[in-house]
C-alpha cells in the first residue's frame, strides 16, 4: 500500500475516534464520568453559622468516603465539592452558578440555610439539576412541589406542632417568639402561628414577636420587648450564637420560664455556647440523637466516626449529613449504571418506606419530603443534650 494512502487512512481513523469521543462526552451527563459522580454543596464554612456547614459536610463525607472505599456506586466514586457562602444568599447564588456552569456538578447536595436555599433552588430548577437534602425546614422550599428538590428532614411545620404540644403538656400559656428577621426566622414564626391556628382550644397565645438581625448577638431590643410581655416560654428561631446570647442574658435578668428552639439552631454548638447555664433549654430535632446507639444507622455512624479517629465528634448536623448521604446513595444505586439526572429523580421517587437503619425515608412522585420524624431533646445541667 502506498504510504500516502496509509497515512490518510490513519489520519481518518484518528479523526473518527476524536469525533466519537467528542460525541460520547457531549452526550454524557454533566458531573458523571466513568469513575466519578460530582456533587456540589454551598454552605457556611466561616462566619457565625460555620459550625452547621462544617458538620453537615463532615457527616456526608464520612458516608461518601465509606462508599468510595468499598467500590463506589457501580465503580464510580462520589466527589463532594463544597464552596463557602458565609450563610449569605448572594454568595450562595454565585456558588450555585459556579457549581452548575463551571464545575458541571451532577447534583447539588446539603445546602445549609433558608435564605441561601431560596436564592439557589430557582437556579437549580432552571438548569434541571437535582437539589438534594437542604438543611432547612422552610415551606418555601417544599411548596409547591418542585420536581428537582428532595428533602430528607421534616419541616418547620412539624417542629412547630411538636413544640406546641410540649408547651401545652407543661401547662404554659404565654409565648414570646424571638426570630431572625430573615426567611428562616419568618418561616419558623409562620409555622408556629399555623400550629396555633390549627389548635384554637390550646389556650396558648403568642404575646410578643421580636425580630433580630440575622447572625448577630445584639439582642437588647428583642430582650426588652419579649420580657416586657411576661412570657411563660420563649420560642427562639435563630442560630446558636444569637440564641446563646439571648438565653444567658435572660437568665441574668432573672427569667425563669422555658426556652424552646427548632433544630436549625445547631444543637451541639448551642450546648457549647450556653454550657451549664443552658440547663432546661429544649430543642426539637428532626434526626435521631447522634449518640443513641440503639438505632442501626446511629451505630453505623458512630462506628465510622471511630474508624476515622473522631469518636467524640458526633453531632446533630453531622448525622443529618450522614443520613442524607445514605439516602442519596440509595437513590443513585436505584438509578442504575447508566446514570442521568432524570433517572435519579425517578429512582428517588420510588423510595417508599425505605429503612436506612431506623430512619425511614418515604419519597413519591407527589411528595419529595422524606420524613416527618420529630422528637424533643433538652440540655442538662452538664451542658449535654439528652432525649
């Protein structure tokens, strides 16, 4: 064969291979390669709510690392890329655009916060990217049903109902609400008002509604307004630094009523913030106690923490990340080897009454809220959180 002809044939084969490779890559799902699945996360890693973002990320990585060490999902390892948003919605939106457009993440996972979620979910929806397990109980992220948003935790509505039941059982009547002047705080306040409206014979009334600037410890005005109303209890819808400052100052002023918080407060961080002074502070939880080894999922979590050399780093936000990672892995396995976003959504919607080890997930085409689980915990005189 003439060398010139052979050269053209070789060149033609190389071009054909290149085109084939380009077509294959073009048709492949964003964030999915032969050996990896890329997830993107935006959360506060610095600033006054950093503990929540760090712990949620840590718990998720604990489980993803375990899965990766055991062959991944059909040979693909999960990579979780996290960007710091400082708990600010503008930064979260910027991070989301980068994760979708530049990093080409397959799905978004474990966003932390209501305002940051509200800023990011529309971007994910527009790009048809799954938005999985945000750390927020706000109805604004749950209603109306969004095809791309899946929630592992119960919402603020369920937490508010549980808090109201607890208030009624203890015979308290007058409730002051101290809430962040942001989407999170307003969502929590609305949930409590909704719970009260649904129980008109409870005898409980909100006697003060005091807003505070998010991420602050400047609580003087809210303190004065709430204490002036002479409440039996104060329900706080803030993060741990604000709540800690309020609890300590209220006690200093002689308040002897009851404090309640929703789970987003950051339980272990709050317990550390208030110490023994927090004795009696009650927090609603949407995850099992991270030290309750009677549940298989908690035993697994504690075992992997031990193996990672972090036996004492169990935390509510961390176990939420862990359980969310388990739920995501289960959905991804059900989606099959030829992974696409649409197949993942269909697979997640097939997860009816899936037992993750004592924590039940129940998704369907009509409901993307996986759990209604809520229980109450309390900080004891040693600054420990107990059930």
